C-alpha cells in the first residue's frame, strides 16, 4: 500500500492476522494525530490499508511510540481485542525491548533505573522526588558494545511512561544520541537513536506468547565501525 501524496515508503508490516497487525514504524512519524498533523500518521496509514481490504474494517491503537522513535507498534482490528490488550498492557506485554545508542561510555555494564517522572506545562518530562505526584518508571539496560564516544544498549522497560527511556538515560548523563529535547551532545544520524526492536505479548484470547522482532537500523551499528 502506497499512501497518496506521501514520500515515505509503504507500510513495513511485521505480522498480521484477523485480530491484530504489527508495524515497524519509521522515525519522525506520529502514531496518532495532533492539532498540527492528522494526515500522515501511522494510524491513518494503517487505517487506509485495512479499509482497502474492506471499507468496513477499522483499526484501534493499543500503545504508542514517540514520534522520533522507530520500531514495533501493535494495532488492534476490533474494539474487543483493543480493550483486552490496552486494559492489561503492562501485564500482557511481557517483553518490550529497545536498542539505544547513547552519548558516552557507561560506568556500569547493566543497571535497573527506577525514577518518578512528572511532566511540565511545556510537556517536558523530568525526574522528581515527588512520589505522590510522580509516576514510577522502571528501565533496565545492558551495554552491548561501546567505543570512546558512544554506547549501544539493549533496553527493557517494565513500565510505559512518556519519554521514559529518554528521560532516565539523560538523568544519568547519557542522553540518547540525537535527542535534542533531553540535551544530547551529538546527532550524527539526523534522528533519535532509539528503536523498539522486540515485543513479546501474551495473546489475551489464545493465551499464547507471541514474539515480534525488527532489527535496529544499520546506521546504529555503523557508529561503532571506527
């Protein structure tokens, strides 16, 4: 399916059945519409794709990725499965894995980051000591490789807070490469170096585990060639 008047490539469909569809979202694309953008969102493109099969078909968003993050997004094809997944997402999404490239060399090869996060009036998420008003965020990382400038991390999240990975890594002075919002020092790729590469869920209907994967862009690895 080629979206009309859209420069981006066709949908990168990782998996599809009668209940769900999993897409590899490109960087710099919104999942759902905002006041500024409502035509070329991932939601609108997936909706157009399923309606091309049958005009009565619908699509429902279950979870989101930041605009600048690429990788796996799961959509539901009916409201029943959408509610079953969304209402129990933290329990059913048993593995949410990302690949991130961050500024600097990590002092620890692996660590669990636990912080409370709040969002300012300017939509900036930050770490707070205010446990009553902040939301707990838990992020686990493991260093895959590094050079003198960057570290590549495998990241798993136990919670799904807005900007969670970006904020928590920036809080330990290792912002994700290309993340201007959270004060990254470098942007060699012209994009945020964060990719959702693995999603494992328990299907709420069949109760079986389903694992979806899509490799991080090759440009991530090229940062470690020298």
